[in-house]
C-alpha cells in the first residue's frame, strides 16, 4: 500500500482569501443576529467553546453548544478555565493571552477598554491553526456588536423610565394633583396643555407599542401614554387647539386629530372627549372611554363624546348634603399609624376600584391584597357591602357629587337632616331622565335582561342561571344593550351605576314601597 500523502499547506493567497471569507461571514452573522450569532458562527467554525465574559466575570454570551465538541474543551471545566484566564488577563493588563491547563488551552482576547468584555475560546491541545487570528478578527466585529447592544439596552431603559414617569404624571392628573403633575411633566416633553381633548385609542394588544410610537408622530404636541390598566389602549392628551378643525362648526364636535389617528392606524378605534381643563382629566378619560362604544358602530372608527344628562347634575345641589352625610365617617377618618392609609387614600382607592374594578391595583401601583384591605376598611367606616351593586352605586354617586357639585356655604346649609336619596330620585326631572335612558331597551325587549343583571349585582353567571341562558348569550344581550344605549356596560369604567339609579327611580315611582333587594336604610 502506498504511503498516505499529507495535505498540501495553504498558500499565502489561499490563507488571505479564507480569512477574508471568514470576516465577511462574521459581518453577515452580526447583521443578522448581533453578538449571539457571531458566537454561534465561531463555535461552528472552530468546534471550540466560545464565550463572551464581562469584566466582573459574568458570562455575557455563549456559542451554541451543538456546534462545539465537549472533548475539544467545550465542557464546564473549560468555562472555569476561561473565567480564570479572563481574570489573569485583566490583572496583568494584557490585550491577549493563551493559557494551558492539562489537555486544554484557552485563547483570550480583549475587545478593548477597561469596561469591555473579553472573547474566550476553549479547545483541546494543540490549538487549531489560525484560531488566534480568527479570534482577533472576530474581536473587532464583536466589539461593535457589544457597543451597539449596550446602547440599545440603555435606550430601552430610558424608554421604560420615561414611560414610568409619564404614567406617574397621568396618575396624578387622574386624581386631581395638577400642580405636582406639572412639576414632573416640565422635565419631559411636550408640556401639558391647559385645555385638552382626551383620546383613547384602542388597538390589538400586540400592536400597542407600535401604535404608541405612531401616535407620537401623528400628534406632535400631545401627551401620549400607554394605558396602565388596559393593554389594548393608548391614551393621548392633545391640546384643544390641535384637535378641532377650525373650519368645522362647533356643533359637529369635529376632531381632526381623531380622524387622522383612525385613518392612519388600521384596526384601531378612537374615542374623544369634550374640551376639558387639565384638572378634569378623569372626566375627559371617562368621556373618551364612553365614546369608544359609539366608535365601534361608526364607519370612520372614531367618535366624540355624546352629551348625556349626568344624574349628579340632574338631581342637583340637594345631592351634595346627602353625599356629605354618607361620606362623613370616611372624611373624618384618621390613620392610626404612619403606614396606614388616610382618608384621602381610602377615597382614591374606592373611586379607582369603582371605576376599574379588578384593574384598580394596576392603576394605583399597589398589590391587589392592599386594595382589598382598603375596601374592607371603607366598608367598615360607611357600613356598606361593596360586594353588592346597590352599595357600589351609592358610594359612586356620593363621590361624584362631592367632586362635581360645589359645597354650599355654611350659612346656606338647610337645617335638619339632608333629604334622602329616595326622595331625590322621585323628582319629575329625575324620572324623566330615567325613562329616557331606559326607553330604547323597552322597545327592544331587553329590559328583563338588564333588570335581572342589575338585581344580581352585575354578575353574569347568576343572571344566566335565572334567565336559563348561557353566559355567552347574556354577554351578547348586554352587548346589544351597550349598542342601544350608546354606553359602556360590560367593561369598566361602565355606566352600570347610572343604570341602577335609573331602575331604582322607576321602581320607586311604580311601587309605593321599595323592593326588598334595595337598601332603603342608606337611601
């Protein structure tokens, strides 16, 4: 048998050509997947264990183990050797180092700079020809990848910080702390408008980040915040001068920004509030949220808030003494310990829970158990059962009356106890409001469904059981109620409290004595 011939050594031109091909391949890997792709390519090319090690010893990257051979230094012992070599490289102030131990060897190359990581390749001895040159070429590619990825990480942290700050400003505005909100907002851009229209943009949840960025571009000068409660909503607080078409009659409530957003954002709905001062941000949000219900039935996919009588204003100033009497134990409450919630915190928690239900914890940035404990404290102070819709409606009405109706001077306060809510609900103006609100349901035959749902504290399962329907069927009927009344019913903040008040008023007018399921002692 003739002797086996040895492979001919590469010529200088062949080595240069292969080196250029390797550099181009690493650049393509970097463009396609950053440092991770480059490490994977190096592992497959050399069959060594290739690592990127941070100055503090943490492993920043590791090539795909499927491309390495544990027998060629890819085991855990090789990783320990690579970390020890990286520490020795920095201790000695070198740019590169080759360290042998047993049948393994590691090649270490610094990417440059005191805070830069090092590139390490662990393989069995003897090291493959050209490994050091290949790693040296890779170090420049990885250095650029690492710096780019660090910049992207810092940018993402800045984005998260700014989003948190904007969310904090929104939270302050929703709770009426305008001065504090302005102080924080002055550090960001744009400035908060004095008078604005609140826009709620509803989009598919997976598109919300993209919709948020596009809203910033489409609404220069507007304050854009991803909704902290609903993951499919983006909130846009736009200056009133930016939103209304100058050529459109005021009666049309035309909003150029809303139509622009709806036209530019596919599969999105836009609800728009009236022009409201900044101190009424919470009111603007409620109006814009309600306008979303109308937008679902519009071809243009946007709608402005349709004016409806507010029961607080329909009942009138006489409601304020009743609300003050109901809330007196809460307003006089003092926290026993510094860490306990005071009267204002309890009221804010109750109002947020009444508006957003289970999502209140996300809005307030507190644990749901904390929300539950505060609600139990409110129940004890006010002698209410907040598991029941009637008591929820009473507390909501009292808080709204306190916020919307001016407090009368002490000299103008009527003597004696305030009028009960039942007496106020049976006034002709209130009954007219209630009949007008529920009339569309009588014509569609949906009053029994709504009455049953309200009687069961707005719970679907017991409503479905009494009506002999599935919960899906009940939900569809309530969806028709939303469409007929042009009001949100199922998703908070809903108008279920107004519906309960209207039903209560009509039942009081039809029956000499209130029904047993209604709380006569509190109303």
